[in-house]
C-alpha cells in the first residue's frame, strides 16, 4: 500500500496569529496563506473542535479563498489527533466504514509547518458538504451535522424536552425548507405507533446503511459516535436519510483522553441514548438484519487478518514523521506499541461481540 504524506506550509502574519490565539473559542477566521507543492492559496483559518482547543497542538478549519478550491474542496479540516498515540485511529475508522459501504469522508495525513516552524503530523479530513456528494456522484440533498449529544433522534434528552427538533444539529448544506424533511424524520421516529413503525420508517431512513453504520460504530467502539460525531444526508432521489461518521479518534480501544477503553465498554446495541437505534432493534426484522450484518463483519472485515497490512503500512509510513513531530517524538515507544494494541483490541472486541450474538435473537 503506497501512502505519501505531503507537506503543507502555513503562513500567518504576526497580528493575525495573535488574533487567532486571543480567544481559542472564537470561530471567526483570520486570513493566511497555505503553500502546497508549487501552489499558494489565500485562505481563512480558525481553530476547530471542542475540548481539543485546549491542547498544545491545535486543530484547524481552513477555507480556500483564492483560488476557491483545493483538490476539489472549498474547505478542509486539519486534526491534530493529539490524544491518539497511534495518530491513525480516525483514518483507520473512516476507511473501515467505507469498506462497509457506509458514506465516509476521505482522510489523509499531512505534515504541517507554520511560519517556518514544524508543527507535526496532522490528519486532513474531507468536509461533508455538496462537493462531498458531487465527488461520489450522489444527488444533492441537505446535510446536517450532529454537533452535540442532543442529536439523539428523540424529543427528549435526560428526560427533558429539547428546545427544537433541530436541537443538537446544524445544517451544513441545504435551505431552511429542507428542515421540514428533518422535522418530519424526528417526528415520525418519535410518534409512529409500534404497529406501523417497521413499515413506515423505511420511507425515511436507509435501514440497511444505517445498520451497517451502527455495526461499524459498535465494532470500533466510538462511545461518542451514537449521539454525536455523525452527519445526516437526505438523498433527494430516494428521499431517504443516510448517516455519515465523523471524528473517530477515540476508538480501537482508546478513550478521548488516550486511556484504555476495555472491550466491553460499549454494548452490542450501541449507546442506549440513541433513540433510533433502540427503536429499530426492537423490530424483529431489523434486529435479525443487524445481527446478520454484524456477524458477517466480524467474520470478514473486523479481523486482524483483514486490517493487519493497513495498520502496519500506516505505522511504517508515519513513523519517520512522528520522530520529528514536536508533540509526539518523545512518545515514539508508545507509538511503536500501538499496532499490537489495536490488534489485541480487535481480538478481544470480536470475541466479546461474538459471545453477545449468541443471545442476540
């Protein structure tokens, strides 16, 4: 597997850098320049993320101003992956979802230098927007990001009524009229009588793709990914919503802090706070389909044999760059142990899920 890591050179004027640093929670971008290969781009740049903004190694959101496109994108995200000792969990997860047939953003490691100072290895993430759809030959349709844990497909959170049906979501693409489709989705999920649920919900959600996403989230064990860290896209031709994973660094046996997450941390059904998953898995037809999907994934793709070359190749390619990363180079011993850590997680998680499948009828 050939995997090249390009170099990006970020240039920010002193006063603009001071403005950027003044309030790390401010989403207002500052102007800058980005050099890639022989091209120079005028860009707007801001910090991105929630708690990750407090870390020494910051993550960035970049919008291209002139030219307005870079490699077919108008904006990209540069993730520091600061707490992931492997620097590969996010990419490994998103590629895994793609292998499962789930819509997933492209990711690419890059080296970032700012004003002549090397800032280390970053993961560039594709933005989920209209260009994301165009690249895949998909019809345009509204896209909603799940921005916090209110995105639980319910009227309620922690027993309290939410302020609106869109609570927990931000429309990333589309118009206000598209919100009617989203409102209809949440209303149907929460008001359909049990007798009609299985037949009616098929007109709103792509069930097979949703259950493949659920199986992927359960295997990789992203505890945040069931009510957060995903996007919803409505295919305007089918009229069905599809789910897209996002920010999967706290996976493959590691917590958001980088600590160990034991193989039984997430149940076979996923997080119970996700109302849609709970309702779907109460329907015998969907429960059986999910079981079959998960069973097949555990036999074919969520295995050391299937993922070994990919993990080893990523590790081998990243290692010389990690040795230069000012935030990672002192932890290279831990980095070197991460492939086996991930393989052992796969073995233990797979064993746990297979045992749970025995009574999952």
